[in-house]
């Protein structure tokens, strides 16, 4: 199926595993974990298995501990029962011939006491991020979080390490550290939200320390080639997440340090808005182009790519693979459709978050559509 014109269809060695193609299924919150214990269910096993032809599946963001919870109906990976639920998912994906990493992410100050049994969310500093949290009672304003002390930081790092051990027992092929959007790790990277004066704040290397400690804990729990990380250096203008030249310097330091660790990959997410006039305007809309010289390992680009633009980015050497999100929702056979020049089916946004099988596992493949016709 592959030709030099379509490098996304070529195989690639990613860390310790071989992928048949470079079309990655991006992490997408779908809010189908309909139980109070955050345990993945049979419906989720079916959903991921349907998309097993992706070069690599990245799961929805998954909580590494109880205080990391920040949305309703999203799974965790900090109990054995959750690991057992994920085992159903990984077995289904592997039986269908796929590969799957779990994305681990603590949401930090973007959570709400309603989701944390009344406790305040954690953050590097007591700064309200100015966002909305999605609770069982609908959207609510975020609150001023509690600043993490050194024991909180150490415990959180340990929780990620334990989640990585559970991921192995659950049959995952690896783990991805969620470092994007308005989650906990970015609050350490943005100086407006991180006002610490200890070893975790004040300079780019200090602000990057927390993320690197987690990465090292994940690596020590498994292996460098089984660990990836996803970052969004172009995030700005979302609540109090305002990127400046100092923020960019922090990301550049972090990515330079990640390059030394021989990870499975670094995934970079493009900005969700126009960066003109911002402190990170230099990043433009293709973040991978800016950071490619700083990162020597496998680089995955994410955000707004088509099959054509993704192939061009890989062909030009700015990325090694491309992650696709929304197209995988309504096209479980996205790889086959791209490879054979078939039409991409549209999706129903009303069923993106929450609900049951509708808009989740009922999208037909192109072959099934032909049978219906």
C-alpha cells in the first residue's frame, strides 16, 4: 500500500516496538467509563479494537491517582480493578493485531472539589487557572487550588511509577505522559501559574524538573523505549495559561533534556488558536518544525493534519509520524481509507463525550458501508 509519496504508510520502529504504519490514533476523551470506580468497560474494548489498524493507539487520558481526577466518566489506572478492566481492552486490541499505549495524566488545578470528594485540586502554586471544570452537576468555575508541598510532589511521581507497573500488568505496549493542555504538568511549565521559589520554580530548568522526574520514574518502572510524552508548547490564551518567551525557554529546555533520554517518542500538539502577537508566535502552526532541531528521537506531530499535509511533514523531515484524532472517531478503518484513497466519513459531535454505543462503536468501516449499499 505504501509508496514514497505516502510515507505515513511506511513502517517505523518506535522505541521498543515496530509499527506497520506511521498513522497514530491520538488520545481522545470519550467519557464512556460509566461506573464510580473508573474501570474501563466492554464497550471501550470494542471501540479500541475496531481501530487496531492504526500504527499505534493512544488511549484517552487516564488518571494515575485519585487526586488527579478532573472529568466525569473517564477511566483510571491506579487500582488492580482498573488494570483488570484495561486488560480486556489490551487483549482485544492485540487480538485484532494492534498496539496500544495508555496515556497517563493528572489534571491538577483544572479539576474541582466536586470531583475530589470535597478536597481542593493540586497545583504548583495557589493560582486559580480561570477555567471551567466538568462535574456531575455540569460545568463549574475552577477554584484556587492547594499548592503541592515536596511530599505531594514525591508522592505524585511515585503514583505515576505505580501506574506504569499497572500498565505492564494490564498488557499495554507502553505509556504516554500527558503533558498538554491545562493539566498538572503544564501548570509547572507556565511561570504565571508556577510561582514557586524552590527547586520546582523560578527558572526553566526548575520548572521542567517535575515533568522530568515523572519521565524518569516511568522509565525506571519499565524502559525508555516504552515511554512517550505529549506536550503542547503553543498553548496560550486559555484561562491563565499565557505563554511568554520565558515559557518557550522552559519548553526548549525540557525538550532538550528529553532528547537525552532515548524515549519511544515525543509528541507535539499544534496550537488551537492563532499565535500572532503572542509570546510564542515563532512556533507558528507547525510546532514540530521549531523543535525538530532540539529533539533527536522519534517525533510525532499532532493537530489539524490531513493525510496530505501529514505526509508532507514527514517527507520534509519535520516529523516521523502523525497523530490523528477526530478522523478516527467516525472511521475505525482510517488507515485503510487513507491507503486506498477512500472517502472519510463525517462524525457526529453530539456524541463525542458521553453516552453509550451510539457515535462510539457504531460507525461502519468502508467495507461494511459497501455491503449496506
